[in-house]
């Protein structure tokens, strides 16, 4: 029976799970490896929403028949215990003779939430948990937060100059971030469920709010426009098949792919979060201007900051960027910029690690 090198095999699970990012929609990222005699004999991951889960993908690669009695199954999230779009993975592991299952962390989804572990243990399977728990939780932070808090995981993103300014005093489009950062930004758009700007940003920057570098995955586009003073026609034209929400306090209507979503004036952003959660949106990236970003911060709706800081652009005057207090979880260096991914100090929904990852990219 495999008893050592748990971290090595779980790290492989996390690497496999990452391949599903942007494709699993409301489902979590999960990887699975089957190990025998210090060797991986099968592996898999949840490739896309509605397709095989990671455990089933690994067993499909293994083929028919039971697993070897001395094999260990590593999986980055608790095996599911319910019938959804696919059968329960816990049942499948039991059926295929899994004698030992090592997992990073439990799944808080109500239909699972310990039930997968309980099924395995009741069948006589040895269950080990907590291997690379912090790393696994960070990877699935959007899913975990959404399930536990019944609202999307909210990422506030902005670009700022070397001296901390993010917008000119007179509204106008000013490019701060470099080309490499723009490519990274489009990847973020492909990975998250929705993207949001305020009316001022829509009118001054004329953004498309689309992913134009990373395949066909597109976020739901949202414009915060309480009094319906703007026309999001440019967004509709930029990607006619991708819906646009125009969030307001006046009316609920739909014309083609333009959805006017009414929220109360007193709980505008919180009502929007509930509407997104009901629509199955696990994460939201906010790319608005200073007013929009500060509104989210003041309402306690900031679960992560992503800051693109220019390494060479400074302005004499402008609007200061918000303060992003917290733990720097990742740092990305490009030729022109320095990118910080920050976990706010108040965030405590998942285990944390003091490790800061630094990446370099052209």
C-alpha cells in the first residue's frame, strides 16, 4: 500500500486540475492520480462542465476491472456522493475496489459535504485528508467561497502607475498596462464567470469586456447603470452571442441578449450578487473605475485584488488607486509591469499559506 510521498502525488493532482480552469463553469477544479509502487498508473481531471469528473476520468484511463489492491487514489477534492450530470464518484471508487483514498480537502457543496468520505469509510476504504489543503483551497477559492457564502467570489482588478494613480482627473482612456499584462488579463476574463464595469468606464473607455486571446470562453458582461443612462450597444456588437446585463434600479426587461436587471437602490450590489448566484455564476471580476471599485470595497465585497502596476509610467496628477491591504499570494513580473494577486486581510474562508509565488513572463 502506498504510504509515502503524499505531497508529490497531490501536487500532480493540483497540476492536472488546473487544466480545467475556465471550462468547468460552476463546478470545481479537480485532479486525480492512481499510484502503485511509487508510480502513477492512471490519472485524470475534470475537463469540462458536464463531462467525467476527475476520478471517473482516471478510472477510464485505467480501463475495465478493479484497481490493484495495493494502489492508492489521490484526489484534490472530496469525491462527490450524489447524482448530478454524472454518477457519484464515491460509489465508482468503491465499485472499482479502491482501498485507500487520499484527499486534499472536503467539498462544502451541500450534496457532498462529508458524504463522499462517509460512503468510502462505510465501505471499508481508508481515507486520508488534509494533504496540501491550503494549496488545494487556494486553487478552488472561487468555488469554495461561492458555496459557503451564497454569492460569487469577487475579484477587483485595476492598473496603476508607478506612483499609484489609476485614472486621469478628466475622464479619458489612458493605457497603463503593457502588452503582456493585457494577454494575462484576457486569460483572467476567460477563467471567470462574469466581468463588470460601471457606466463611466463604459462611456470613457468603450471596453468590449471580451476574451480575445484565449479560445472562445467568454464571461457574462455586466454594466452597472442605475438610471439606464448609457447604451451598451457597443458591448452587444462586440460579441453578439454573449449576453449583457445592464444592472439598474428601474426595470427588468430583455431584448435579445440585453438583459436589464433591476436591483434595489438600498442594496444594489448585494442584490446583484444574489442574481449572479442564482444564475450559477461562481466568480466576478470587476474592472471598473475608482468609484465602482471603491463601492465594492465599502460594501465588503472584495475577496481578491489583482493589481497591474507599471514599472515605468508615472503621472504628475490623477486619481489614486484604492488601497489593497492583505497578503500577496502571487507576483508576476513582465517587461513593463509588476502584477500582484492579493488576498485581503479580512479574508478567512479558506486556509492560507505564507508562500508567495513569483512568476516571470516576457
